[in-house]
C-alpha cells in the first residue's frame, strides 16, 4: 500500500521519474491488484476461522489406527509398536 501511495504521490506532484504517468500508472495498478488479493485472502481465512467448530478427538485412537494400518509390515520386520497414555498438564 505504501509503495502504491508513493507512486501516486509522485505522479500527482510530477516528481522525478514518477511524473511519467504512462509508465508508472500500470505499476500502481499491479500493486493494488496484489494488495486486493492479499486482503481477499486474509478475509477468506478470517471467515473460515470464524466458522470452525472445535471437535474433540482421541489422539490415542488416532495413533492406534495409524499403527494398525502398518501392523502387517511391523510384524514382518519384527518391530514392536505401542501407544502410551500420557496426561498433559498434570
């Protein structure tokens, strides 16, 4: 935003190389498009974050499912696996 503002100020004031409006006005437009895209993305992310509903999951269950998916391979290679319960914050 600052770069676009400086470019437009230079064009308005006919200051230095920025007085060449035909050359620098397209540059300002490109910068404004990028700024708009960034703003749109921030708003989209914010909207997504506002609409997220927290879900409780069992990490132990997820770990067991992951281990079960490779159980045959671990047995063939004689690799022992286990999920240990650990309380966090106590």
